[in-house]
C-alpha cells in the first residue's frame, strides 16, 4: 500500500486493494511530445535556416512541452484508486493533494466497462452509483487496471455486510 494512502485510513479500516491508473493514460501526452519533437526538429532545419533566435524559441517551446509531459507523469505517479474495508477512495494531485471517497454502505451499483483498446491494453472504467449522492466525485473512474478483479473485490465487500474482509 502506498504511504500516500495509508495516512487517510481510519483506525478501524483495512486496506483491501489499491491501484495506480493504467499507464495507457500517458500514451497521448507521450505521443504529443514526440510529435512536438519531430516538428521542432523539422522547423529548426527547414524553416529557421540558421536563425539562432528562431531556433532558440522553437526549442524553448519544445522544452515547455517536455516539462508538461514530466508533470503529467509525476501526477500519474500519485493518482490512486483504493478500496478499503469501508470505502472507495480516489487520491490525486502532486502539489495539491485531493482525496475523494464514498462509503461502501452508500454504493448502490458498480458497473465496469472495457473498450476494445481497454481489453487489449488491460484497463477499464468504473461507474459508481451511490444512494443519495448524485454529484459525487467518484462517478466515473477511468483507466483502471485489472478491472475484473477490482470489480469482484468491490462487489464482494458490498455484499459482505458486517463481515471483515479476509485478506489484504
């Protein structure tokens, strides 16, 4: 269990499972950065024609794009979906840490979907419905790895009642 999650556990609560978003969420920013690199290289050779100021501006712009990618990866590294014995939690944010949660007793339905690409790459999406909480932050949780296993864990906890989960 990540230490960033353990600080949010209640004394009588047990960690069941936690996962980071699937790395597939990083594919678009990586591709955009690579396309930006190709464009920066082309612009430097074909358009700038030795103009040092133009070349500097082009590569500074690509450096900003690269910094954006690094921030996306850093943010991905702290984004977790966690299931505990009493609630579902979603933690995110590198600088401003945000924790959203919903008690398992309020969860009325959990649905998971997998697109063709999701089946191929191994991720899915959860849609959580909660009684009395129409505008909750955990409604759609995308890019969840191992969605079948997580779905079974959540359903098992929902239907367990007052019994304690058996494993960590």
